C-alpha cells in the first residue's frame, strides 16, 4: 500500500500497467489512478508475481529498424497507429488489424533527431546485425521539458520478420528489397563472426604445465 501511494505521488496518472515478463502488448493496460489496485490484482490473478507501472507517454509512437555492426544505420521510422490508444497484439500481428505509416509523417528535423538517437542507442548497447527500436517522439509542445525529445521504450535485438513487418517497408524506403535486406543481415553476421574469430586467434596461449613432479631426498 505504501509503495502504491509513493507511485501515485511521483508519477502522474494515467498509468501504464503490465507484467514484467510478457511481450507483444500482452495484458498492457492504461489505468486511472483509482483503478491501480484492480489492474495489478488482474495481473497477479494470471499467475504473475510482479507488475510494472509506468508513466503514460503521449506523442507519436514509432518503430525504427537499425542495421549494421560497428557503424549502425537507422532506417526511416514507421508510425504505429493504435485504434484504442494502446497498440494491441492483434494490431501488431493480424493482417489488416493494425496500421503503420512509413515513413512517419514528421519534419526533417524530427527525422534527424530520431535517426541520431536510434543509432547512438544501438551502438552504446553493442547491438550487431539488426534490431528494431520502439520509441515515442514528442514535439516541444507535448514534452514536459519544452523541447522535442525521443523516449526509447525497448530495443528488440531479434525482431520477427513476417511479410507484413514494417522493417521491410522501411528498407524499401531506401531502395532495398526484402531478400536484399536479409542478405545484408546475414553478411553482417558473417562479418561479426569473422571479427570474433580473429580476436580469439590473438588470445595468448597458456603455457602447458608439466604434470611430472620431482622430489629430492637428502
């Protein structure tokens, strides 16, 4: 009870409440202050032992593919359009249920900020090959800081690639066909494997210890 009161005091309502060990929008809820206990109880009733309570973020929800090894390249972002305020699992995966707009309808300055933020996050976390980063973009008028900003939600280092996935749409924006995109990911993997192999070849070889012991009698 004390923890919930502290949350209410520090985080403005409404809240996002979800399990800590699920993905794909499973059991994600937008909750008013008065319904916080009920939402947590609903998660626990499904056998979960922990719940995550987050600030509800307004702005444009985006998903951004990034490719590369040491030099990442962010693809044009896609806007994820939710019909009910929170993107559902059906909207993510069922054909025709959801909508993504690629590229996202943003000005050049916003696109540049998103690109730089995604590439920096990708590199700082040591991602390789490809990843998909989910985030929100807030214009200055929406941001509590009074400045435009990008809020990273999560980085998926092995995102699914169905025929309808937006990462293929993003690749198409830079003139890359699906199989060309897959070939590039494979080549990045081979490149990284080769680098790791070279590094392992440089490791010092420990001297072999003699298994024969000697003793001297007096």
